[in-house]
């Protein structure tokens, strides 16, 4: 889930992750993958237009679309491991929820609701599972995440990969199968001039920008135990479980509110708002509350507004674009489903310009700043 | 994909992988997962009976079953990395095929045909992708595997996980979405007394027992370059791409041959033949040819027959149980689809006994020797 922010002292470039090389491989994979779509014809199936490059892959059946997502948690579990060592407290229930959340929050951007989720937990040494609370909390949290997403936990894979995974570490990831039924519920990316942008609150950093957060912890004298000002320590705040937004999309579908586009605000922070293919300006007028953790990260980094919103979700974890006449109802539906939500801005056509404007902060991200879709 | 063989000098127990701990976690996951099946009700869906514990998770729709599989390659790519270093030759096209094969060969044991496959490639350092042949071959091999399986390559995830994945290494894995249509094509595990067991040839070790193979390479003076007697070196023979058995199952379905059960012969070797829930004796009378690599592994290990067939596929990578009257036609269908296939044995009811008998070798594996399903 980690993706690059703008280079700073705490930047991803400085952390040695070579995103140029990663992006090159991704592009080569996308080209090779696109050439395989024809294989569906022998099954009497096809992929719908405009599906390549989106967060979920779709296949069209007679009466529904199927969605398929493969996703990974990134390095957030290293924070939980550090907290386990420092405090004896297992945060692995939250990590289990996080792993499911990273997967299912991608599924719903297509309009699909997740129906089955699988876990992949690859460890360097089976002794990783010897800690009872870590092992049990991970399983219980994964199950809780599935239930919150309305999905069955189907299967999984738990290899011990000595020589591939670091001793004492785990790769946490998985996949989901989703369904869009009826097909009219597909979110196909038909953003329109004048659309309202509804924002839903996050619970903290979710699973993004974690490499940067870990580097910051190394520089803090109290590390993950540093108080952030709301009674919580830094590590505890980082490990708040990711919000699962499935019930919001489900509620909109049940109420007949059409989502023109939906964005899981992950890597690239608020720049993700311009993920849709079409060229629009996303003018954000109400950014919401970045929360104690967001403020702490900005102060401790230090990160200016431009850097912070390009890297973290800064309090808003999910966005939906709807017709302006639906804005109030969409917010009400989100709130009724238990989310903090607000009208955050609007979509504007400005010729071929594609940008995200954070009006209250005077920050603008032009299209070139979002390298990958 | 790696699973334990019987402890020997080259055993998995000796390699330090604690399968008790892994199996404990798997069981806890299975319990937690089983409790989530009810989540499907809100979608008007359900999981069919007898699906938990099988290789593919199934969801029942009105006119089909959907299948979902998450799988990993294990450590076979470490052999390819060693060969790349020793010879400059990239075997990553084969590794790409292998990764798809481990996934789709599990999908088809349910009677589902794979329709979408996703790649997960997690590296310790993005520099892993800097080798052009390795990077391109992996993508091309993955695409070729998908096409051989009749599936579209949908999406994927390629994180750089410093501190989790070893520098220079990669976790290769993925997931698939499959479909059984019509529903009558489900392979539900109704093995019957007297069934014929049809075996399909493997291309070598596929992706199983690789940890043991790697340990053996360390003990050989010429390592992976050791000739195995057929003109190939040991490493090259290990890296023969895994056979994709999808066209065999598809051909049986098209011809109306009902498979009572199907087994992807992976970890646990031939003990996997008794994977089905019901209690039967699987009497194998024609084991086929273990090939130059199988013979080399036995001699070099050394591994006696009991150990070798409990760990490796020894020349047979896939098995199907069919009514005896269908045996000849099933073999003919497999051969017409390009596979080497033969009638390997028969299913016998012997009260509550569950065992695999390798008659020509005088080897018997009782049920207790297959710890996990």
C-alpha cells in the first residue's frame, strides 16, 4: 500500500525504494495482462470497457459483474511488532482488520460488494506464530474485518519462506471476490462537471505512508511511545484499524444513490482524488479534521501541507463523486451507516486540466504529480 | 507450496520449519473463517456443503458456482535466482508459469475453470526489478500461464517491503477467480468404491519439495550445475515449468466425463491422493516414470521410495478419480489434450481404513501420515 510522497527528509525516495523500477515493472505487467483479456471469450465472457488501470478487475456475466482484487497490507505490521516488543500488547486484531480493509476498500470502488476474502500470511519462520496473542488476534481480526465487510473468509495460504521473508517478519496480504448485481450498480467512472465530492473520515493513517511513519519513530526519543496529545501514544494511534467503507457503498446502492466515482484514499494521499481517467479539477473546499495523528505527523516531520496531503489521507479515507442534487442524501446515508462524512468539494471542468485544489490550504496538485493510476 | 515430508537428513523438520506451529495457525484460521460463512446470506448467497478444507473456496450463485483460490509459489524462485547468478540465464519465464500453475491447478480440483488470475510479487528492494530479463520474463511467463489456463490476467500487487522481504528476494503468489457453469460440473468429492484413478504426468518437481531440493544443491560439489543424466543440469531440471492441467479438466467437462474427485499432487506427495474426506484405500498399481530428476533426487538424497513419494510428485502431478467405465475415455481425453496420462490404480472401500498403497513399491501411507487436508 505504500507509495511515494514528494521527496523530503522523510521521503520515500530517501528511504531507498526505487519507484521508477517498480513502476516500470507495473507498466510491463499491465501491458502483458491487457493482452490476455481475450481468454475470457472461450468462457463466453468478457471484461467490460475501462476496467484496466482501475482498483478492481471486472468480468461481465449475464446478470452481474464479478470483481477480483489482490492487495497487500504493506509494512504496517512492523509497527505492531515494535509495539508488541515495547509494551507486550498485541495490536494484531487491528492488523487483521487492516489487511481485509486494504482489499475490500479497493473492491467497492468498482461498485462491487465483497463476497469472499482470502488471507495470505507468509512468514520467514513458523516461530512467528508461536506468540499466542499475535496469532489469535490476527485470525480474529481478519474474521472481524470480513464480517464488517459483509464477506465470507474463504481460504488462504500461510507459507514459511525462509530465505525470502525476513526472520521474525510476515507479509500480510490477500484477495477478494466481489459482485455487482444488478450490473447497473457498476461505478464506471462517469465523473461529471459540477459533481459533489463527499468525503468519509479515516481513523488515522490507515495503511499508507507507513514507511515514513516508521522512519519518524526512529527519530523520536520516545519512539512509538511518544504522546501525540490526545492520550494515545504514537504507535497506538498509528495502529487504529483502517475504516471499512463497504457499508457506505452498500447503503448508497440500497437507497438508489448513484456514485459516479469512488476513491480509496491510499498511496499518493489526496492526489488520488484525480484517479479517474477523465480530466477535471477537483476543488476541495472542506478538508475536514486531520485529527491528532495528522497534526502530530505534520509537526514532527515536519511536513508542510503540500507534503502531508500528498502522502497521508489526513483524516479523509474515502471519497465519492455524486450528482450535486444527491450530495446531502449521500452524506446522510453515510452518517446513518455510522461514518463521519461531509461535502468536501466539487468537480469542475477546466478544459484539459486535471488537478486537485485544496482551497483552504492554497495547495494545488497538477496531474503530473500523480504518476501512476 | 512446501509441506513436510517424512523426517530424514534432508527433511523439513531438519530445515527448521515448525509445521506444528503453522498447522495450529491454519486450524485457528479455519475455525475463524468457518464462522463467517453466514455473511453471504445478506447477498442472497451461500457456500455449498463440504467446501471448507478443500483447495478452492466456492460460492453458489443461481446458475453457477464461483471459485476463489489464494496460493503462493513457495521458494522455487530462489533456485531461479541461483541459476541466474551461476549462468546468467533467466528462468523467470518458467517461474511466471509456475506461479500461475500453483493457483489454477488448485482451482480446477473443484471443477471450476479459472477466469481471472492476479499476481502478487512482493520484493525486499525495488532493485529486484532492475534485471531486465528477470523482470520481463516473469511478466511474460505469468501472461503465458494465464493463457494456457484460459484465464485473463486481471490485476496484481507489487510492493517493495524493506524489512519484511529479504533484500534480493521476492514472494511470488496470487489468486484466481473461477467459475463452475453449469453447477452440475462441480467436483464435490463423491469418490466411490471401484473408481479408477487416472494419473497425469508432471514435468518434474513442480513447486513442491523445493526446500529439500535447495538443501541438496548445497551438498553437491557442482550444485545446481550437477548433470542429472539426461543432458540437463540439476537446476535446469528443477526449473522445468509446472504443468497446467486446466485443459484436461475442461476436456473432461466438454466430453461429459464426470470427475468424482481431482487432486493437485503438491505437498505431501502421493499422500495427497487420500485428500478426500471419505475413507478409502487408494491402491496404485502403475506409478509411471519418475523421470531423470526423480531418479536423481532419490539417488542423491538418498531418499528411499517411501520418503520420495511422500515428498515429491515423482512424475505424476495430477490425479482424477472416475467411474471405472470412464477410465479409458478419460485417459484418451487427457492424451488428446496433450498430456501424458495413464490408469494408475483404483479406489477400494476397506471399512474405515484410509490409506494410499503404492503396490509396485510395497509402500503404504496410512491416514495419520497426512496431517493436514
